[in-house]
C-alpha cells in the first residue's frame, strides 16, 4: 500500500507537478511490487475460505469439495512458480531500478512548489468528487463493473487520507476513514462474492473437462455459487442505503472538516 499512496500523492494536480518520468516510474512500481497479481491472491482466498464454505453446505457434504481443494492447490502451486520467476527476472529488476531513480529525482526537487497541506486539500477534494459523482450514478440496473470502479476510487481516497494524515485534523481523519470504511466494506463484499462466484464457474468447467470431479462435487459447487449470488444481491441492496448516508455531506464540508485547525508542529515537520 505504501507504493500506492506515493503514486496518489505524486499524481497531484495542484501547483507544480513532479517530473513525468518520476510519476511513470512510481506507477510501474505500483503495478509490479505493491502486491502479488490478483489471480494469485484469489487462489489463496479460495483455499482459505473453502473449509467454511464446505461446512455450510445444506444438501452436499464437506468431503464433496475435496476435488475442488486439490484442483485449487495445483493451480496455486503453478501460479506461484510463475510469480517467483517474474520477481527474479531482469525485467522486474529494471522496474525496481526505475522506481529508485524516480524517488531520487523527487528528493532532489527544489522547495518552491505548493505545500503538502495545499496539495492534500486539492487531492482530497478531487478524490471525494470522483467517489460522490460515480456513486451517485449507480442504480439497481447498473452493471457490476460500476460498483467495482467505485471501489477503486474509494481505495484511492483511503490512500490519500492515510498518506496526508499528518497535516490533517486527527479527528477529521478518523471520522472520514470510519465513514469511508463502511462503504468500502459493502463494495468489497459485493466484489469478493462476484469474483468467487465467477471463479467457481471457471473451476467447474475446467474440472469437468479434465475429469477431476464427480456429480456430487459439481452439485456442491453449484450450491456455493448460488450462495455467493445471494451475497451479491444483499450487498448491492445494502450499498444503496450506505451510499445515501455517505453522500449527505458536500465536498467542501468534507475538506473543511479535514483541514480545520491542523497541528502547526505536524505541518512544519512534513511540509
């Protein structure tokens, strides 16, 4: 996450901007070093949650899911080997070198640009506007991609709140993060449920093609997919109420709450 918040700060639209090469290097590093690829993380999540899913089967038995567990472990081992090869590659080494160069360029900048507090107010206002605008467009008929996009915008806002916290009002930051987390939790449940449901569909097709599962396993996987579909439905309904509460304050009110009476010592230490 530390790389991502750095990218968020580097992308400021307020006053003098960092050199394009520095921002480009930061974004490359964010894409390659902040976390393993989503599909690798997804396999870990599936394996971690599979026992609880199997224990909750109504018509199937937990042991019916063992072929799926074996299939997942094989996929994870294969993907992990591919990930390790990538991290040891010359290409990744070059990307890491660009990241270090970008940081050095930023450190050598002169100090005649905007202050950190000025940048924070501008960046936070823009991030809040994006969240409120995109969330306000979502209706019961909106595609799932719209909720996924909003979740990304919420993550960007969260990164900025945490990155700029030293120059913001402590109480305002705590309240803003608590409020935002409620929205993130709902969006996260929706996305995780959809991702797991789609993964089960794909796994079932692959296992059937390979002959790795019998009818009991397929029926058990179908039951879990149906449960995930219900989780998507309920979290989507919960989103409407959660966002309605979140959207009550204007962008100006939110930024005023965050920038009121900042600690002078904190500003002096980071500006």
